[in-house]
């Protein structure tokens, strides 16, 4: 079990091993679907949600020509496209909700940090909620909490033990989505939807309405205040697959969390960027060749 208060801060790279796109891939998908592939499903849903072709084209061309690295950053500067932008984010991400992906990766012999983390968290049923682990999630996808839901229920569901009781134990492991999520999962609250791909205008609208952009989520928001509180109480803070955007780190009130190990992955980051992150934010970035699994196995302690 993980008994020391530990916070894992998740960026886009944390979900990429499970077939979710990077920020640049998300942008590319939206541009292709709107301008070049003319996806009929996308066109139908956007039409049902009231978006005219003129605004669709204007948003697609603007996003492409901005040459900015992500949809979120573009929308921070072009807030007239907030609604269509969030709609397209939901359209692009929901098809990646395949609950079998983590398990198929394992069967195929591919490294899987979800599996590794669960192996450290595993304990008898009466003790498993004692894991002192929390997640601050900058992603919209819900893959980590759905993975843990499956682990808990596949392992502990027996005759006489209710689903509600297992869910109560699972809820002891905090997952905060500081920029919202693609709806709550059914066991978390409402509005909710199952973890599965689906193209329906109501589903897309519900998911879109729970997404927050950089310009919408303030440092003083409920989610960021809760994240700041978790960081202040933690003994260890580990960043996984994170891009270290200054605005995101600033909103975590990093200068107020005290003296504790703060370590992050730096996979495929340039030497210059790593040096800047270390100098400005005092985050230790060990071996840049280590993916998240190798980082958890070799660069940090989880006990």
C-alpha cells in the first residue's frame, strides 16, 4: 500500500499510453475533422447543436493557422470560439474511451503504469481504502478513475458485498479534475454517463458543458483550491506526463506548498526546457529517457 501522503499530478502524457491524444494530436484531429475529412458524424452533431458552417470553418481555419501547440491555448486567445471549441474537444476525446485498452496493453506485453500503480496500491479489502494517494488531473478523460473502479470491483465484488460499499472505499482515493471532465462516471455523481465511446448530440453537449478552459478555471476555483490543499498536505508530489505550462503551475500555488520532494517525468523534453523548469519551479526532473512506468519504478518511492 501507499501510506505516505502522495499526490500524482497528471498531464496529457499520462493518458497517452492508453490511446488518448497528446495536445498537438488533439488539435490535429479537430482541424482534420472540420476542414479536410469533412466527417459526416461531426457535421451532423455540430449542426444539431446549432453551429453554422461559417463558424465551423472560421474556427477550424483559425485553429490551424494560429500555429499554437494546443486547442486550449488557442481558445484562451480566441474566446468567441469557446463553445464550439469545447464541443470539438468532446467529439475528439470520447471515441477514445475504451475500457479494455489498459488490459490489452498488458496482454500484449506493453508497459502499463496503471497496472504498476495498482500493484503498489493493492491490499486486502478492509485495508485498501487506506492508500494515502490522490490525483490532480489536468486531463478531461476519466481513464484513471474508471480503471481503478474496474480493479476494485473485479477484485472485491463478492456475494453479500454491495456495489455501494465498494464505491465508498474507492471514493477515498481523491481524483480532482481541475479543468473538468467528460462527465462524471455513474458512481461519482450527476450529470453522468458510462465510460464508452458514443456519438450523440446530448452526450456531446453534456460532456462539453463539464469542460473548463484555461480562461474559465481560475486559481481560486473550488477545484484548484482543493488541489492546493492536497499539495500542502502531501509529503511527496510527482508529476506524470506533464507539460509544465507556467499558467498551470502558477494555479497550483507552487510557491506555498513547502519543502517536500517534487519530482516529475521529462520524457522527450528538451534539455533547455528541463533546465528552465528546474530553475523556475524547483522541480527535479531525473532521467529524460524514462517513460512514466520507468519513472515510477526507478526514480521515485511509492510506499
